[in-house]
C-alpha cells in the first residue's frame, strides 16, 4: 500500500536541513498570480497501472470563481488525501521552475505541471507562513500546510525519483483554505492581509517531516496555529 506520509518515502537522512534558494532578481515588488490552472480528474497510466487523478491542470486565460472547496472547473479524484477545506487551492512558486528545468533537462514543464492551481511569483516556502492570510483578486485565503508528494506525482512525471527529489528540495509549494470566495485571474496581486504571529514558515514545517532531530521551538509554535491541520502538530510525523 502506498503511503502519503513523507517520513516513509525513504528520504535520505543527510538532507534533514534543507535550504531553498530565493532568486531575488525574479521576485516582483508585489507577489502575484502568473497562472491559474484547473483540471478535472482523468485517467493516468504508467507502467501498466491506471489511476484517476486531478493532478493534470491547464492554464486558463479568464477569471475563475474560487469557492470554499476549489476553483470552478477543478476537482480532485481521491478526497481522502486531496482537496477538502484545508487543501482547497494549491500554490507553487514559479521561481522553482527554472531550477527544475536545469535539474530535469529536456522535460517539458509548463505552468501547472506540479498540479498547482496558482503558479505564483514573489512567494517562497521560506517567506510564507502557515496561518498567513492573503487577498487574491476578490477572494481571501489562509495558508494551511505544505504539499506532501504522493505516487501520482511520479506517474505524472513518469519517474519514481521525483517524489524524493521534490520533498528533499524543499520546493513543495503550499495549500490554502478559502476564507471568502470570489473571482481570481492570472495577473492578480497577492496581498498580505495578516501574518500569523507564530512565524512558522512552510519550509519549517517541511523540515519537521524530514528525518533527523526536530526543532522543539518550531513544533511548539506550530501547535498554536489554528489554520494548521492537527496531523502537523504531532511529535512524530
């Protein structure tokens, strides 16, 4: 049975301390949405196995309604591990694409390749915190947690090592819950409405899921974040 728990993905111990490169020259003064991507569940076949997945997203050019559970025209196949209130929308920094293209030469990596709904500019796992609130277009959202990769990412990329590489790199992106629905569109600015006072970044949370000694201060602060799901507040992840 495949596990969705990152600590069971054979992560190498020496990467317990991750760092994420931030390319200052590519970060705009105000964060924004470069691409809005949606897709309905479809069959993916790889190595003789076929599954239904909503990981395949395509960019849209016009405004889309963001609702409590997802964007119009978007859905998830397995709601036991994807979607829901705390994972209504998934954001992934565009800055990571250049790094992935260098690491995976020859592979086509269009916006939405990682299954993200929002391809963002000017945000990173080091600077975004669980509990931060943002306005995007007409909508208001709150950051909830990092994205942990599952086997469907490997099927999408057609390579088993992408799961380990994705998590070890720290380039995970992050999920958001919807506080107020509204229309969103490519080019919308991402306005910070309120920073969570506990200052636990998405990168901090990823480090809690990697092998090695956990930072007790980070874990203590994480447990106080109302928007963070309970599964992230346990001593052993």
